[in-house]
């Protein structure tokens, strides 16, 4: 099963996350199928905090990929998918 989830980067006390499409059995920082954006919680400017490739995310969701809860909330906040 393919999932869209966060991959932790950065260093201690300065987290940085990549939004990645990966096989669900891979470890968190394991092999990636495709990078579809990033999330930088330290960034002061909210417009630069979350950067996503909407067309690629919609492609993977159409192929049957499932977003994790955290990524699904990010997609709703960015307006890529409709929320409940």
C-alpha cells in the first residue's frame, strides 16, 4: 500500500519535513517513490511553511495512495482536498 506521509529531515531542535510518497512498509526515513512537497514548522511566514505539488498529490490520491492523518490535515489546510 502506498502512503503520502512525512519524512523527517533537519537537525535536533530544528525539524524539517518532506512530504513523500512511499510504500507503507518502508521505515519513516526510508526509500521514497516521489517527493511532493515540504513542511517547515520553524518558518515564520505561513505561506512558506507548507509547500506542496498539488497536481502530483492529486495524481497519487487518484492512484489509490492514502494520506496519513497529519498530511491529510495539511492538504485540507492548503485547499487541495475538501474537508468534512
